[in-house]
C-alpha cells in the first residue's frame, strides 16, 4: 500500500515543475531519500 502511495506521489512530482523541489522533491529523491529530505526541511 505504501508503495502505491509513493508511486502516486512520484507521478505528481513528475507532472509538476521542478521549480518546487522543497515542496516536493523529484521522484528520484523520493524513491530512496524520503526520510532524509524531510529531515533537511526540518533542519532548514
């Protein structure tokens, strides 16, 4: 189930412009760097 949600997110990230990497990182990053990305946002 979690994978399905991730796939949906990845599809959305590909549809939207890459001008908002902070809001939604590229699917490549979402594939294996979801937790670190969230931590970076909190640290920043």
